[in-house]
C-alpha cells in the first residue's frame, strides 16, 4: 500500500502554510516598521480574513503553527505507517519524508510565539510559556532525532533496518511526548 498526499491536498496545505507564514510575518512586525508592510495593513488593520473581517495576530500565529504541524504530519505519517508495518517500506519515500520533516522540525520552537498564547482554537497548553525551557528541550530533541533519521536513511534506505526503526520510533516518541505534556485534550 502506498501512502501519499494528493497533489491537490499538498497544494492546499502548501498554500495554507505560505499564507500563514505571511500572516505571521505581518503580525510580528511592529506597526510602521519597514518590511512586509509593517504590523498593520493600510487603514490600521492587523490583517484581513475572508469577507474583509479583521484578523487577530494571535489567530494568525495559531493558524501558522497548525499549518506547520499539518505539513509535518503529512511528511512523517507515511514513515510511521512503514514503521508500524501498515505500509510497505519504501526507502526513497522515507528519506524524502524524513528530510522534509527535519527541515520543518527546525521551525517548531519558533511557531510558539508569545502572541500565539491567546489564539483561538489552539490546543497548545499554557505550560509551553510557563515551562519554556522544557518545551524548548523537547523541540530540540525533535530536531535532533529527525536529523538522525535522515542520516540513517542516507546510510541505508534499502530495508527497514533496526536502526531505521529506532530512529523513526524516537521521532514518533518526540511527537507523543510533547503532545502528552504540552497539548490540551
């Protein structure tokens, strides 16, 4: 069984991520400062949503974070399926997903900005900001473990080796550990 995102879904997720990135950049640039239009759109609005409604910078930051995790999930889920035997091992696809996950993992810590503490519909626990050192350590572990997974697959991506299984299990454990500690139910 082959797991992949359809081109349409991948394009939609990509567009959402790019939109969220642009929104976050606007939200975090102080008003009047040079750059991506300053912190406010023309007319003093923080950002416009569908139907011309003003968008809250906190909500924009949460949308960015959620889009980031959607793309991470889209790239790591097939690896998890291979790890669990729900999909046939495909080393080339595993390596591609691992490389993408590793690139995105480096963005995780930055996706939890102070402005995003109050964003609507966020499952992020307030403990992220009150226990930032522990959260940052978990984010760094995730980044390190995804890099290890890439290295393992670059060395040998012909079989689902014990080394692959250990590295992929560590990444999956990072996700679970952070969700258990810092995600509300």
